[in-house]
C-alpha cells in the first residue's frame, strides 16, 4: 500500500529535491570561495528510466556531481543567477511533491476512517 510505484517515486523525488536544495545552499554559501566548484544533483532521469523499465523507484538515489560550467579567475564557477532560479524551481517542485504525497496519504486516512 505504501510502496506502490507512485508513492515510491514521490519519496525518491522528495529525497532528490532535498539534496538539491542542500547543494544550492552550499553553492551560494561558497560563491566567493576560491576554487569551489558548484555541485549539481541529478535524479530525475534515473527515476524516469527506472519507472519506464519496470524497476523499483526506491532503487534510485540522487547523485551529486561537480558543475562543468566555466570558472572565474579564482577557479570558482558558482553563478548566483543560475542558483537563484534553480532554488525557485526546486522549491516549487518540492512543494508540489509534498502536496501529492499528502493527497495520497489523505486518501488512505479517509479509507481507514470509513468516510
């Protein structure tokens, strides 16, 4: 009941989006740190492939990679505009994912209550 494909996918999404928010915060905090390479979190493609191939979404874990964007003279490649947009996008996706999970659990609560 709690491990169907959609619920598992939503749980993986929450974990991935949470990891992305952490990476964005770290990137912004290190915007002036010489040699710091921005980090990017990937999970959507792996999650899509797992579902499409009939594999369990719970097997998917977010991966963190260094950004390949060009660096400034100090070796840092954090772009504040890009990080700000990514933060807004990730926040909206996170909220929608939580709403979807809440909706699924709300249906279960109603079924248990017998309403």
